């Protein structure tokens, strides 16, 4: 299969006929490289092992991104924006992410490589944009891992234990780094079962939430829409409260796009990635919207400890308490802890692959691309984990306050990434049309060109206006920085790399649409389906999820 490391490395040479070297979709042979060691050392992307099965990839796509944003972030959103604000914001952001995933799935199915959309930004738009976006998203994932570690401290306060929260975070930090450094199979299997647990929990929550609202609570009281009519509800905090919910919604949905980063280690990505995009994301959207609706109906926005500087109580825990006893609350709180571990595991994996991609594309020192015997970029794992450790180590200022700031930073970073994915998709399609290769797409984005353009424009608007609450009723410098620091950072990295390397916007006729194109191997499709009763169980799981 033609999976060269990067679009800008190496010196291709002609390959003789009948050499036994596989050709790509276009009948072209992949380039081999001359003896230039300085360039050849970067040709490493094909060393990542494709060990993530369809079962693991689909479940990771369903549940891997469900974490602290949904389980804890909805509490902050409810307190600051009210029930109507969070419902509207989650629907709008969900539509944006769905459109983004269609665009990303189209590109990733055609060119399935580690780094995915970050590499696409460089290959299809400008190398400087790829540089800025990859470093930004790598830091995003490192901070996301840190926010999950901090969330552990918040969840732990539910039991009023004397066990220090930072110690629990440290233990989980070692677990995450250990799992990610062993083998990608260990990551995939852990993420599969943790994601499955989260999906089952949310299904139970939805059923329970409906029962609680209808009167199946300890007070045997029909709640209905009472909490939407409290003083100040359903829109709390005016325009500032409504705008601020978008960034926490973006934090909650964030990571959905990172499933494409697994493309470099996914079996038969040309078939599995489109399946993930088409058959999975709408289920995630369903989980988010229904959960947020039930939270807004059952939990008053002025509930104590939804979001404070020292603590945060999950609305999921509150609903389980309403349904039964303290034991029910403790159960769901324990499940939330496992979801935090899952989200941190997913973020660390994605961040590691991005740092690896930076080394491959010569945007970072090449030693970050070193692999261990299990083909895992172990130096990248340790580096990303170390940055996460430094971030959660700052939680002495108040775990709840730090977690809120990190939410804002990660949320805006996610929106910037979605903008870049939309721009890359528009350029990718234009390049295909110019070179007459559109018919070769294994999966087409049916919303093109309106979907990508809608996503880009709406995300730009959200990035600019969602920091309204930092200006009103009085200016908050720290909140302002958390909302807008990502914008100048991205601009500085983009302009700086462009000036230093003198990069140019890629011309459509020169766009690389041949390197790394995946070719299905003989018999590979047959391996997707197990024979006998195992195959029937696999089919049932795919149908349900």
C-alpha cells in the first residue's frame, strides 16, 4: 500500500516494471528514496501498525469523545446559561460537528494517515497552516488530558473523602501513560470497554431521566417543565450567558474529529472510516441532545455546587440521586470517574500521534518519531504526558476554576480545528476537480459545498462572540485570555512559519493527491467478518451501535 510519510519529504525515483512493488489507486508506483540520509530518516509514517479493529474504532467513535464535557461541563453550562441555552447550543454545535465529520471522513477515507486533518491542512492549503494547526491541536490534546485529570479531583469531592485529589490524578496519569506506551492494542481494548460502559450509562440515564421527570423521584413529584420557569430561566445571564455556553459545548463535542487520527492505525480505513462517520455520529448527537434536554428539565440551574472554584457536581449524579438513594449517586459518580479515564486516554493517544506527525512532517525534532518494538511513538507519549502533568499540577489555584479555564481554551481550539477542516475540505475537493480525480473518492460528502462553508462561517462567528461574558457585566482579564488566547497563538505560528520557510498556498494543479492513498489488500475485506456465531455477534454489535 502506498503510505509514504509526508507530502514534502524525500526524492522520488522511477521504479522498474515488474519490480514487485505495489501500485496505488492510479496505477502509479510509490516513490522510493535515494541515499540522502538527512531526508530518508523522516520517511517513518508507514511504521505505525494497523492494529485497531473495526469493533474498536466504531466504539471509540461512539464513546471515546464522551467525557468530562458532557458529564461535568453540562453543569457549568446549566449554571451560567440556563436550560434553553444549553439545549440550543448543543444542537447548533452538534450540527457543526456533523458537517465537519462528513468533510473529514471524505478526506480520511481517501488518504488515511496519522495526523489526518492536521496533515490535510498542510497538504491541501498551506504548509504553514498545517504547522500551526498540528502544534495547536497537540497542545489541545495535552491540555484535554490535564483537564480530565483535574476533573477526577472534582468528582472525588462528592464523597467528602480525605484522600488528596492530586494523588488520585497522579495515579491515573501513570496508568494512562503506561497503557499508551505499551501497544496500540492496549489503548484500543481499554478504550473499547470504557466507551461501552459510557454508552450504557447514558442510555440508562436517558430512561431514568424520563422517569424522574414524570414523577419517579423520591418526592413522587411531577417535574415537567418547572425548571424552565424559575426566576431568570430559561435563558440565564442574558446574551453573555447564552454565548458562553457555546465554548463549553465545543469542549464537550471536542475530540469527535480526532477519530480520524486513528486512520494511520485502523484496519481497512477506506471502509471503516466512512462507516464511522455515517453510522455513528448521529447516535452521539442523539446522546448529547437527549441528555442535555433531560438535565435542563430535571436539574434547576441554581443547584448548589454545579460549578464553583473548588468543586463541581455532575448533573448526572444529581438525577441519579433524585431517582433513588445516595448509593445510586455514588454509582454514577464512579462511572463518571471511568469516563474521565477514557476521555484522558483518548486525548493522550491523539496528542501522541500528532506529535509523531510533527516529527514526520519536519515540524518538530525527528526523535519524536522514534518507535518502540510495538510500533508506538514512546517519546511522543512521554512528552505529551509530561505537558499534561504540568497543567494539572497547577490545580492548586482551585480545581474548579482551573478546569473552567482549560475548558475555554480547549473549546476554542476545537472550533479553530473545525474551521481548518472545513477550509481543507473545500480546497481538497477543488484540487480533485482540477485534476479530474473526484470519481476516485471512496466516500463523498453529500453536503459539499454548502456544508463546509456553513461550518467555517458559523465557527468563525462563535469564536469571536462567545467570550461576551468576559466583557459583561465587568471585564475579566483572565476569562478574556482563556477565550481568545488561541487566536493570536495560531496567527503567530502560521505567520512565523510562513516567513521562515517562505511557504505558499498550494496550487490546485500541484496538490498531492497520490501519496498515502490507501489500497485495499487482497482478502482484507474478508477478514472484516468473522465466521459462525462470532460473526453474528459482531454483526449484532454493529447494528446496535
